[in-house]
C-alpha cells in the first residue's frame, strides 16, 4: 500500500509536469490530467478535437517534460506498415564482401508516439500500430522486435473531416484507455494564447521525470488498494451498457445502444481510478474517481444506434444518465433489485 511519501512524490511529479506545460499550453487542465493518468496507468490515449487546439503541441511538450524518447508519425493515406515498424535491409560487409540482413528501426521505436491524424491511414497500417499498442512489439518478416519501455501511443484525430479518412474500427478504439475531447478555450485562455504566440516570449521546457521513474510510478499505481464495492460500482456502470445482457438494462440503453463496453472498460476504470486517487492525494479509490473517468473510458466503447445519432443523443449523454441512476452507496447498490440481476447475469 502506498505511503504518504510515495503519494507526495506522485503529486510532486504532476505539479512539475504542469509547471513545464504551462509555459506552452494555456488551460486544458482536465485534458492534461487525463493524459497523465493514462501515462501512469500504462494506457494509450485517443485525443479528438478540431484543428488549431494545440493537440500536437501538447503531446510533444509532455514528452519533453517527461524526458522520453519522442516520435511523431504523420498518418497519411499512402503510409504503409513498414513506414512505422521498420524494415530489414541487406547490408554488405566491405571487408569480406558477405551480405546479411539488418533491421532498420522505424519511428515506433520510441517511448512516446504521437500518431497524428490516425484516422487518415488505411486499415493495414492501423493494424500494425494495433499490435504495437497491445503487445509492445512489432513483427517484421519472421522476426519480432520488442519496443522500448515505457511505451505510449497518444493518437489524434479530426472529427470534422471525413473525406479521405479511415474510421478506427471498434476493436482498435478499445485498445485506447481514454478518448479525450479537446475543447475550445475560454475567452481568457484564448486571450493568453494570442498574447504568448504573437510575441517574442520563449519557453524553456526542462525534463522532470525520467523513463525509469515513470516505470516505478506505474508499479506504485497498481499497489493502490480497491474495495470490492468500487469494483462492483465500476461493473454496474459498464454492465448496464450491454444490451444483450437482457436483465437489469435501463430502457434508455435498450433504445439508443447497439453494442456496449467490454471487460477492458472496467479494468481501465479501476486502474485509472487508482492513478487519479494518488494524484488527488489519497491512498485508496473512491466512487468520485470512477465517476470522473467514466466518460473518457466509455465514450468510445459504446456503439450507438441510428436513432441515437438521428436524435443527437451522444455517448456522453448516456453516461451521464447512467451515473445519475447508479447508486453511489454500497448498501443502496446491493439492495437494488435491478443491479442484483446485473451482478448474477
């Protein structure tokens, strides 16, 4: 169980990263927090927002502040798997004249990968990235090559351009721990952005965490205790989204959802809750941690019906309804007949 010294260490790490990012990024506190939670939880993140909201700058600055080997891949329709994984080349020994294969590493061989506009590349290349995300290795020919640790993929996509894009299949979206929305800044934030970017003001980003320290913090996160009630609460939220469950499913889910979230959603809710608890200065997970992460964990794992799309009923709206209708007290949750049927189904 993490002690106060370890909690203070993680909070200090968060504060140091924020101080570095604040030199470049104005606002976006919630987005940065979710990125850090995914990093400390060994998860990948899908970042969605319209052009010009500093998504790419945010990720590259985060990598610099974490002292990680950073690689940016600009995804395009003509990008092939070998362009990101690397290739075997024939190398000749000038002394002996003999030839041998040598593996030339691609841009995936870094700690933090920015997959810029991931939905612009075809499925074949997306599949190569999927293997790297899941297995932390790539396959080239008959050989498998391990990727450096820690390894994160922070992918961006543009929600308003559909021409020339290849939407991510549900199986690949499920590999992302979070789907984070980057929204427009407030007036004051945008004022500061304009003032900073149109002057001679420069930033000096200093690395505050090394790869070894991040790996250590990731292990600490997994040591955070979680009560059975918190796990059941996370299960209650996720299992309500499964329309094929038949028992205990709210009418609104039956009406608007075609396919619900799988077990990976529960795992990421609990694991993310552990990281958030430490960042909030607590040594245990509470219901508030699960509630705060419900939207970024679930929104990309729900396949909404045509009726939901036609009525403008978004996954976030559904998640809000589920949060309202799910009891937050242990005795109330266990006594509710609807949730009793969910737990035994």
